[in-house]
């Protein structure tokens, strides 16, 4: 697929990354267009989280290139990446359980300079997730798993990101909440013309919202399919 980098597309080319001298992902090539939801699926240890952390520049890469629009992120830092409009929601500990809901959202908005903009974003987020507005002063650790996931996505939305990266957003929540959460993600991407890159093990949920899906196996991309192609597939096990 040809990417129009003028429109803030994400392009990852020939990426190798890992821990210490041990690479976990090998020669990975992926791209995401504005307004497009792209899923990355694969077994445990396939390198899915490593891929997101590498793009977010929270871990070193061995070689390869990461571009967002006309910006080269390859040698940049996470704060720089955030400033360019990219958010990252990790799978584990995506919120601060000892802080209130509002304090979590304020941390999500740390890069916002104008207080008026903060209040505007807070209003937007609490309209999308009403439970957050109803319980702003409550400690986030008292929330259910699904509500904590909503809060983590709300934190990411506080900066109105051009690209949202979500690591296992279905982790620890019920199927009905997964479906609702994924629908919110899809609606937001289309309304804001923003990109979403989601790492998931829940293939069924992923095929319901993703425009394209990559399959990672042992750190390598073994398949790229459109949503239509993925939905017509009878079985995924041979790819994992």
C-alpha cells in the first residue's frame, strides 16, 4: 500500500528491536493511514507489545525506520513522539489506581498548555464515557476492569491524538464491554480522521473493527489482510 505521508500516515520499515542484544521483532514492515484502524494479532511472545513500544520510542531499536507523516521518529524520544500527536496505552497498569479519575485524566493531558483546552478535552472525554464524568472524584482503583479500560482510553484522548496505539484493550473485560469499547474506538477514528493501531489476541473482536490486520508470528509479519479477507477466513490457528 502506498502511504501519503503528507497526511500523517505511520510507516514502519525493516524494524528490528528487542531487549539487550536479543531481537524480538525482525524486519517488520507495517503502515497505518489516517482514519484507519489497523490490528496486529499473534500468540503470546510474538512481539506485538515490543512493536508498539518501539514505535513509541520507549525502548531502543536495533535498526529500521519509523516515520509519522514527514517526521522521522527513529532516533527520537517518547516525549517527542507524544508531542507529535501519538498516544500509547499499555496492556498492564494503564491507569494510576491510587489517583482519582480526574487526576488520571489530568496526567493524560500533561502536554496541554492551555487550561481552557484541558477543560474542553475533559468535557469531550466525559461525553464519550459518561461514567468518568459521573465519578471524577472517585479513586480509579475502585472501577471495574471495563471502566478502567474506558479511563485508559480517555487518558489517551485528552491530547486529541492523531495516532492512538492500544495494547490489548480487551484484556480483563467481558465480551459485551469489549464490543462496546471497540465500537467507541472505531467511531472516534472515523469522526476524527485519526489513526488507530491495536495489538490484540482477541482475533474475533479485532476483525469486527479493523480495516486491515497484520499477523505476527515469532517476531515476523507473516500475513497482511483486509477486514473483508479476515472475516472470510475459517481458521486462524495455522497462522499462530
